[in-house]
C-alpha cells in the first residue's frame, strides 16, 4: 500500500485444521471490521463542515444622543452579499453567509445614531440627495478558528470592517478600519450554532466600537449643515433621487427587535 492512499480491501485466506475453523473466521471478521472502521473514519473527516447563514443580530437602542446630521448609507454588493468559504486542514468545508445580516445590522445601527438616514441604491447619485455625508461600510477580512485548530472547545471569529466617509461633494474625509472579535463554546450546541454565535458576537463587538468611537475618530459631526435641499432650476429638468431610494427615520420609541 502506497503512502497517502486509502487501504484496499484484502481477501484473507487462512488454512487451518478443521477443528480451528471458528478461530479462523474470528480473525477474518476482526481484520474486516478494522478496515471498514478506517474507511468510515476517513469519510467522516473528509465530509465535515457546515453552511452557516447568519440571522439578523438585532441590537438595543444605544443610550446616546443622536448625531444631528443627515447621512446617506451606501452598501456595496460585496457587503450585502458577503459569503466566506474556507477549507480547514484541507478537509472541512465551511461557508458563512453574513450578507443580509450585515445590511440589516448597519441600517439599524445608523438609524439609531443619526437624525436622518437615506439608503442609497446603486443608481443613486449622492450629490443629488439632501445629505451632509455619505457612509460606505465594507469588509476587509473575515477569519475564524475551529476547536481542532485552537485545541479548545470554542469557535472564534475575527472581522475587520472598513468605514469610509465622504462629504457632500464626494471627497473621502475618513477611512476607518474597525476590528471585532467573537468567541463561543460548543457546549450543548452544534458546531454550526457555535460558529454562528461567535460571528454575531463579533458583529456586536463592531457595533459597540462604532457607537463609542465613530464621531471621535472620523469627526463626521463636523460635516453637519452641508446639506441643502435640491431644487430644479427653471430651465432644467427636475432632479430625482431615484425611485428606489429609502429613508430611515428612527424615532425615540423604535423597537430594537
């Protein structure tokens, strides 16, 4: 048998005296069972892994005052549809879908943080909207570890978001990386549930940092007052913000569910 290949089934011919035929069958059965056990174990290892789709990790209303500014929120397609795929040790195939949960989480977060939030579609021109600043979140990196790697009973997730802020004229005024971490043990829950929980904890970790540090780090509140209502000149066609543009107004009694 060559190194690195699966063992082949063997035919065992055992010549024994008639009185020893029972012992011969026992040897044959034992060898066959060992071979089958090896095949099954290798098959289980090769087939491990999971497809994890994150649910919306709702957050409570922050106990902070809203920043008095009107922002536009533009989420790129690779942010809204983000899926991380990875093979661990070249065997376990994992797929983690963060897309929809990311979009919902950041929409809710900025609705709590700012007086007015306008969700931009791909075709919308920010310069035609009544906003002071444009925020564009993205994911720079996503990493995770499984118990076999860390030699513990825990899954861990690291996410590095990037928050880009543009002024009303489209100039980049801040480019802020946000690193977050989450960890969850596998006790009493499945591996996919533990990985999902670790990812959600990492996302909430990022949210807490953004709430506490966004304005101090990016000075986004200094852009307040830059927006002016867009009106059409008499000789020009009316300017539209786009039929798909949505506005989010988070009231004081919004439900965080």
